[in-house]
């Protein structure tokens, strides 16, 4: 009989395949990585070198959460220590090497109500993140559904070397976001890299990713017509706190 962890892995596989579908243009080849809590002591994360397109259960590694937390507590790690630490944290199969972004996933999965994480490199989003004025290009919200699916704003992370340094930079950005909004971000934008969507369910991750990509396309189009007109603080607060929009947010997260 399947365990709860088995069922979570199945949901992670389905979410990952959707993110990896070439028709979505979220990533190609071995780009991107995903994760999900397995239980209180471990989580699943994509194995290094695997592709999300058509991935199955064998493309994921179950990792000890505490082992990764211990590595996160260090100020720095050499490349060799990263390799040894990731392999040492692997529970099953021990022969597979977890993604170098396992540090990032471990930190995010420790946040309240975050159980699934999807990191992708959508072409439309990276067109903004690789621009000279990238932070300005992704700042604010443009329309109500972007608020509903992606939260009141995105956390911003300047370019940082992938691995432990990036995990620490994302952690700092998340802490700042929580201090201002009293909740974790739904979307994180990383300069010259890609985006992260996270939530309590695969549906929330998929909805946030799809809406962030649509918003990126809208931003690219609006830039041709005088620039962006983002929602005002009052307009944003109204959408974010409306009961009907909260109801829609909950329905889309199931």
C-alpha cells in the first residue's frame, strides 16, 4: 500500500513533468529543479543531470533534511565538500547525486506552509531577468490575477553563484519579504538565473509559474508602449485582501 511519502512523490513527478513540458517553454535540457517534502525528516529533490521533461520517480533523490541544514549552517563550502555533503545526505537511492540547488530547496521547504517548490528558467521571464534594468522590469504587479497567483510582489535576488551562496542569498531575500508581508513569497526572481514558485500544493506552484510567465510577456509588450503601469499600493492592497480573491486563491491552490 502506498505511503504518504509515495503519494507526495507521485504528485511531485506530475508537477515536474508539467513544468518540463516543452510546450510551456519554462526550461530545456537539464535546466530547473523541483522538490517536495516527504515527511518531517526528509524531502525529495531532482537528481543532478536529469531532465524534468518526462521525469519519473527514478529522477528524484530522497534527502535528509537535517543533513542539509547542517551544511547550510556553514559559512562556505568547497566544491569537493558540496559533492561529498550532497552524496552523504542522500537516503535513497544513495548512488544518485542531488541537484546542487538542494540547499535552496531545503531552506524553502523549512518555511511555513511550503511543501512543493518549482525552479524554472522560462524564456519570457529570463528576458526580463537578464536585462540591464532587471529588478525594475519585474517589480510590482500589473493586474489582479498576477496578485492572486503570485502574491503581492516577488522576492528579488541579485545574481549569486548557484549552490550554497545562492541558498543564503535567497534566504536573506525571503527573510526580508516575510518581515514586510508577514508571509513567505510565492514567487522569487533571481537575476540572470530564473524564477522559483512555491506553495502548499503542486497546483499553487503551477499556477504561480504560469501566471509569472504571462506577466513577463505582458511586461515585455507594455515596455513598447511607454513602459509599465503597475498597480498602486491601494489597488494592490484591495485585490490582495478582497474576500472573493482570497476564495479564488484557495481554489487555485488545491
